[in-house]
C-alpha cells in the first residue's frame, strides 16, 4: 500500500469533516444509552467523510462509530467527533479521528482538533507531525515526574464492574505520578502523548474508532503502544497503553494490580 498517498486521502477526508464542524452547532442529540449521546454534527461529519472515502478509495472499507460498516480487512475507522460530551458543552477538547487498519495493524491516522487549531498525522514509516512539524514522545523515566492521562469512567448498567479497574488504577497512581488527567477524548490524549505533553495514556478500552488513528501517530512519534498485559497493541486488544519507554514496566506493574477477576 502507498501509505503516503493514503494519508493525503485521509487528510482530505478530514478537511471535509472539519467544514461540517465549522458550520454547524451540535443540534439535536440522539441517546445511545445512559448519559451517552451523538449530536447531529456527529452524524453529519460521518456521512460526509464516509461518502468521500467511498469515492476515493472504494477498495477500502469504512467503519464509523455512528453508522457501523466494515469490521475486518483493510478499513478506515472513523470517529466523527471524539469527545462528543465536551463538544456539546463547548469544551474545546474534541477531534475528528480517522485511522487506517491494514493486516491487523494501525498504519496511518489523522486527528484534527478544530477548536484548538491542531492537526496530527502519521503513516507507518513516514513519521508523525503536528501542523506539519515533526513530533516525538516524552523521554520521562521517573513516575514521580510523569503526567499520566487515564480514560473516562464508564456509564450504563454495568458501570460499577467496568469502573472497578479504573478506580483501582486511580488509587494506585495518585500517590506515585506527578499528576493524573482525564480529558474526555481518547484521540486528544493519544496525540498529546505522541507530542510529549503526556508521559503516558492508559485506557481500559480499545474501540477502533477511538484509538487506531492515535495509536499510529504515537508509534510514529516513538511512543511505546501496548495492550494492558504488556503485549503489542492490536485492533483486538483489550485496552490501550501509550507510554514513554522507560515508564512502561513500572506502569504495567500498577495496571496488573488493578485486574478484577
């Protein structure tokens, strides 16, 4: 695959999504479950980006958060608004996230933050950039100096079970890390890890539209990306752990202590 050319396609697709976010308010909200919703803009961005990708790369499937699609093979994975709750509240931490999976691996990604004016992009073997300038991850080696992002707490009828590990990790981290952050968007957390603003991001989830673009960007920025058991990250991984290489082992030890059996 010509990943450099496909990255250009991804950027052009995200450009079209950004036009939608720049021109529309959130509009009517559609409930997807307990305190989980999609805005009119989520659907509009997904349809615009999907239509463009289907025209430009008809041989590649598309999986979107809101309307589904391809679940295997080479495929684009799209979160039209990652951080919808932030978006509808006017918090500028949200983004359009478009990744590419090929042969079971995240190989390219674009994450655009319209409200922040930043765009992160990467393709395997071509490096990672923010607004066209190369980026690299943190070299932090001391957990007491580390800024660590963690994924959102879950909602819904199974929230207590889902959150047990998250709460346990918070309890283990707060006396050890310099600070913990929960910003409400996986895409932004991963890009900020790729840029070295965060020293690690730990998410007990791995929905492909949330993570694949960010995983590709992190890897190309030199960030270690693993599953929660320390194995290499893949689309089917249970969670997503992006980290400065020197912090991987001490943080994996803490993650292991949170396991709920």
